[in-house]
């Protein structure tokens, strides 16, 4: 229920000292979801209005071993909310409004496998247990058969958070159930005690390989994580913190630019592209600008995709550090509405020695740029022309070019597919 939370949030406005940034890297994989058996149901408190299985929270839950969080405090107890998160502080509310950036002030840090308006239907669906033997024990908190979203009519997701002794790893694990979420809008990630940028890690989706950001929270996740999906947060500073990532159109090309807050041990970035936002493939590699891969200052990068695909192009960055670990940026997209048949391109003579005839048969008048590239992809000449409907011939003097294979690329001033042909000198 969402009726009284706005009053409660006004009570927690105390200022906090700024923590160091989050000290975790993310690994995504598959791990079989195993429901708890013989776990303990915590004693829940509530707001006196809603059912405890809907808006409940509990404090002073024993972990069973000392757990070090975010390179700082060591904890032996934690708190839990039915709304999909645990805290290493004392809770006074269930906090159904998810907000990794600045939410639950004074009651952070928070570990959130699925922070949203969650209804567990029964208090027995919230359980915890500590299993294994020292020094390899595991604490598990489980939200079983959860209804996701206010008014959801059936269980649609089960999920767990696991804390690992000695390694101090944190794992989120999921299993889809048969119901459908109703107005889902979740956050998945971790927070420090303080608020703001670099004091949280936010997954940018619930996919099999989501990006993780310390500067931009994705607070509207609406899709179920796949069954057996595992997100593991391992101690250690994220090798790269992305400040921004964007794509724009540039005369038939797609220009991608990004900025990093800082880089640690970074080898570089693979630029990946997808036609559906799910299956990505590498199109470029960009080396880190940081000296020896490390920088405490912001760095800016820019590259071009010279051959975008028709339709919507999805892009992401796969950051690779010098030890082989990887980290993904958020996904950006741009629609490439290209016209295949706006003009025909003919080159002759081919092979050529002196003057190359570039003949365009266009369906409309246009302003075009005609560029010539060598076999290494370097532009060796370019000129702009006005062409008319029908046939236009222009001449390119290539006599001074070294022998080899060249590419002519003609682009118009609209969303038109570049015309590309090769010739031999």
C-alpha cells in the first residue's frame, strides 16, 4: 500500500558524512535457484495499516558470521524489508518506494535484489538461514512466491540474497513464477551509507548480462530476471566508472561518445552493437587513454560506426581491464531509417589511372558528399556536390594516389543509406 509513505519519508532528513565510493565488481552467470528448506521466518513489524506480508520489516537478524561490507564495516546482524532489500542498519519502515541514489536516509547501507512494492502473501514466504561450515558459511535471505507491484494478483518472482563468509561476496539469485507483475518499477543493486553518485551500484536492467553504474540509477526495471540468473558482487573497486554514454547521427554514420569518472587497470573498451538489444557483437576496440590504464580524472572518448545497420541500432561498451575482468556500460540506441534506393552509383573506368568518373542516378535533387578511402580506412579525399534528379557525373582526379584498392562513399543530406563502391588504382 502506498498511502502513508510520503509522511514517513519526511522524518529522515539528517545529514550524513560522505562515504568512499562503492568497492565491488559485477559478475553475471547462471546458478540453479534452490528454495530454502527449514529456514527461519523473522518477526515482522509494520505500519499498523497494511498486512505484514505486504509492508513488513524486521531488525536484529543474526548473520551467523562476521560479514565485511564495501571495504568498511563488519556486521553480524542485518535488517530486512518485505519490499525486496536488506540493510545493515536498523529499519523503521518497509520503504516501498525504491531509491538506491538517496532513499532510506539514515537506514542505509542497503542490499537490494529487487527493491519495489512487493507482496509476499504470507509472512512464511520470507525466510533466512545460515548454512555450511566455517570459514565457508553462507547466509541466505529469501522472498518466495512474491507478487510484484501494487495489486498484482499472483506470484510472479522468487529471489534470494546470499552473503558469503571469508570472500564477503554478495549474490542475487532468481526464479520466475507464473504470475504477471502489475506496474513494476524496481531497482537492483547496492548502496553505501551515504547518498548520491558513487555511493550506489545500480544494475541497468534485469538481463543476463546487465551493465552496472555508480552514477545513474535504473529505478524502473520492469522485466523478470531469468530463472537461475545470478548477479555476484565481488569486493574490489569497479575498474571503470562511466559518467555518460551517448550516440548521435553524423552524415550517415553513428557517432558514439562516452566519459569515464575514473579508470583503474583499464585495458580498453570493446564497442558492441545489436539489432535487438539482446545479442551483441564487437565492432570496434578503443584503447584506454589513461596512463598505464589508471586515471583519477575524467576522460572523454569518441568513435564512429561507419556502417550502421538498417533499423534500430543498440550499442554498449564492454570495458576490459588488464586482468581480463569485464564491466558493461548502459545500452544506448538510435533508429537508422535509411533509404536503400535513393540513387544508383557507378564508377568507371575501373581500374583507373587518372580521372575516375563518379556517376549518380538520383531520384531527387540532393546535396552529397563524395569521399574516397584507402584500404586502411583512411580518408584521402572528399568533395561536396549539388546533384539533380536524374544523372549527374563528377570527376575525381586520382592520378596522384598510390596503386591499391579504394572505396568511394557517397552520403546525402537526409537519412539515406550511404552508397559504397570500390575501385582499383
